[in-house]
C-alpha cells in the first residue's frame, strides 16, 4: 500500500534552527552531518527530489530510474541498516543517498561531490544560500529548477510500470528444480527488462520488481537432469537454442550477473559457453569460464566465425538460417587459465585470436575496408561470386559414382518389408570393407561406417554373415560399428554424445568416417510429430551438424506414408541431397530402387534387384540383395516399359507355362515370345529382347525343356518383380 500521509509538503523542505548564511564559502558544511540528516529523513528527501512520483512503502521507495522518470525499477531503502542505499534493477547500478542525488544532477568527480553537498545544504536543508555568477552563460541550473522541470515533464504522481512500458512482449520464468516459479524477467519494447521475485514485506511474501539476493539460473529443472548445458547471454537466446533440443541456461541480468548468481546446479557438468560477439560478451565468457572451472566443470567455448558483425549471437545464428548445432559440436575445450578473451591458447588460432587467421577474406558476414577506415558501424556482407569464380568452383566429388556426393545428407525409404535395411547395410559394409563398387557404381574411398539401429539389431549378425559369404568379403576387421543405444536427435545432449563416440572411432582407426546411418528416422525422433516442420528440422539440423563435423554422409532410413510417398514433413526430402525409394511387393524375391532425387546427376531411373537366401551354419538363413544390372536400361540405350507393364508380361509368361504352351525364344514357331510380346504390348524388338535376356541373366525367368518327348523348350517364371 502506498503511504503519503507522513510526507512533508514538497514546498517546505526541513530547515535548520540556525539562520541562513549568504555565500557558500562563509559556512563550514560537514559531509557526515548532511548524510546523517538525510538518513533521518530519506522519505522526505525522495519525495522532494522526485516531486511525489516515487512509490512509498513502509521500508522502501520506488522510482523508474535515477533521473526520476516514472516507474518502479529503482529501489531506495527508507530504513534499517541499509537506509539511503539504492539499487536500479534495470541497470544493475546502485549506491548511497548522496550518489543518488549526484546521478540525478548528472555530476561526476570530486569537485561535483563538494557541490552536491552544498546544494543539498542550500536547496533541501536551507542551511546556506548559494551565489550564482552574474554572467548568464556560466550559470548552472539549481536542483530546485531541475526538480521543477522534471515535475512539469513527468508529473507529480506515481505511475505503474505497466502504464509506462505497456504490456510485456515476453516473460521468462525462473523455476526451482520442482518447477515452482521463484523469479521472472519481463521484456518490453523498446528493449527494456524488469526482474521480479518474491520479497518479504511486512512479514508477507510479495511478488515485486527486483532480483533475489542470490539469483537462480534459467531452465533449472532441465539443467538439473542434464550432464551438458549451453550457457548463453539472455533468456530469449536460451529459449531459441532450446528449440534445437539443447539444454540451455542464462543468468538473470546477463553478463553483469556472474558474481550474483548461484552456480552450484552446474557443478561438475560439461558447459559450453556461447558468448555474444562484443567486448561485454568476451568479458562474460572470461568471468563465467573462471567460475565454472572453479566448481569442477568441463568448459568449452563456441568459436565465433570470422567476419561476424558486432553483437552477433546464437539467436542471430538461427535467424540467419545457419546451423547452431554445427558450431556447438566444434566448440573448443578450455584448459587452465583464461585471458581477457575468455579463452586459453588452446581455444584460439595460431595468431592468438578466435577469428580466422585470414582476417576475413571475402565471404558471408565480412565487413568492408571502407567501413573500417571511415569508422562507420561495420555492416555484414554476403559473399558474391562472378561468372569466372562460379566456373572455377570444384566439381562435385562422388562417394558413390553418380549417386551420392561426399559430405551429403540423404534418405533410403520404403514400406515395411521392402528390404531397405538390407540395402542400407549392404552400402555401409561396402564402405567399411573397402569394396571397389556398390551396385556397379564406383566407391571413391574407404571409411568407417557408423550404424544406428534398434529395429532387429539382434539378427544383424546373421545379415552380416550372409553378406560376407555371398560377397566373398571379410568384414570382421572392417571399421563398421553398430550403436544399439537409443539416440534422440531432438536432444543436443545425445547428439553431442554421438559426436564424441564418432570422434573416438576416428581416433581409434586413425582414419576417416565415411558414413553415419540412422535406422530408422522415426526411432531417432521419439515423441516427435513428423508432420511438423519444427520437429523434423531438429533431425535435419542434427544430421547436418554431424555431416559437417566429420565430412561424411548421413543416411536416414525412413518409412512411407499411407499413400506410398515419403512420410512426414517436406523438410526432410527438401534437405536430402539424394533420395532412394525402395520398391518391393510383399513376399516376392525381386524389387527395385528408384532414384527419386540425386544432386548433381541424373535421377528418375530405376534399378531392379533380386533377393537371395543365404544358408548359414546351425540352420540359420538370411537374405542378401543383389542388383540386376540392366545396363542398357540405365544408360538409355533402350526404353523399358513401366513396372506395371513388365509385371503384366511376366504374368503372361507364367500363364502360358501353366497352360503347358510356354513362350520360347526361338523365332520359327507360333510360341515365339519376342513377336508375341511386341504385338500385344506395342514394344520394339530390341526392348523385348533386352527384357528377356536381362530377366534370364538375373534369375527372374528361365528357358527349360517342358516336353521331354518332343524336346520342346519354353520360358518359366522363377520369381515375381
């Protein structure tokens, strides 16, 4: 409740019993006496200084700022051992009652301090009367004149924060580990912040403007459950980064709150500091890193890319369309003492700077030389290439010839039972074991393959054994690694753990990583809504971060939707550099892969495959998928009919066999397959002959003797397509 009843009328400040003295030099003023008398009457002094605009409570007064603007973020203690002390929660500044007056008047230095004491003695206590110089230009405004001007501008009544600032644009709630609100920060536009907390007033807990004496960290419930946390400057940035599955935190008061915060919830954790790209951010990084190291944390620092503008931060990274996970994964660990940049030497380039040693050659985010020379605010530029530079760019590098680029993201998808996992496993083992080709396409290099799989992983050993037997290749010592543990691609904690695991593999084999397979995408997104762009973007961002970190391909194994297309948001197929659809009807021993999308090469082609049963020891059986090398078809030398037409032809061949009047290859009979198929389906002779020879070579049909007496031969279907 506001209490104005005991406030002295503003026009009548307290007076000494002794008479007024003309001329400031003829009266000895005691600083201690002035302060003592102010402490005895802080309430009256605040009312006089701010013309009644301050909110008055029993123990404190509140005003908008030190200059007297309406509001309540600045608190002045009216009693107790801290009487006269003030603190502005909006600026994190404070002091005693004399500094409040000096700030109000805009004074600095020793000389202005002396003048402050004399002005208080003259205009508030009326102990003396100050002379003003006769020359008008040298005359200084008196406190009474300044008070009167402010009263005219801002009035003489308190105004609530909501009335002044309008509705908040955001409220950031600070919770305890049980999820109870213990503090909050509200943000207004233009950029203004107000902290809130519970304070004991007259024996009651009241929700008031101000920070708690010891400030909690942001997102405390999530932090308490995670072993790795990203520390940023500001709640809004923490929330933005958290949408990428990252556990984040920040400090109430930002870079100025390092010494006022309870850091103990972070004790012993791995903390990645993402500083703002400015002097305050670098100081924050230094102070925070020192504090974190002192409580046993493993500290890493995000390296701001060269050429980024002043104040660039994680929120700018996201709004610019860049991948924050890629920067987080490449953060550098801090060991030992830190310097003014918040980094030790291990976290810097060779020139002692966290910027690129090139000094920012032409590229996105660079600033112009003219801006630097003229002292203008540096503006970001985007890289531009002329035609000659475009032509000089290197050609695409294929990991699998004309199918998969190096350092790319792609998907293999199909319905359940389409054997997409067998095809992905075949590809991964080919990379790891150093095979020269995959399905007739050259493989550029050998490299470790990391396979994430929870579905059917118990039978994976039989699939590998069948692959080795059928391919006549040994995979026992190949750098193929299975990860059975669930990896949540919506959690940066899991992605960081996966990146650390892959790093260990690269170190162990002392060689490159070729590929990371995620089988299946849905298992890597627990609880996600695959049709939501935001959820799927987390998966794509995590894949791209791994891809960039290890220079490898990342392959997602995915399902079809009800209509047979790519399931979920269009974000995934749009982000894929290659997309392979697996087509196979249930129960048949043939199928095909369809190149739905290939970056930098022809797509839209289809390649058939057949399925072979491989018998293993102890009566175990597994499958292997082999390509059907329809070379003429893939190279466009002949144009095969659609899959549906091919199935019709194969069904007709089977029907003729059942009727005991099979078609044959010989042309001098009424059962000649080539002219019959040409006439019935309107195909060219070369196409029909190519189909029959390809199917025969790949075990789809065979020509055998069906009439031993007359030694007549005919086509018989072996498998479906």
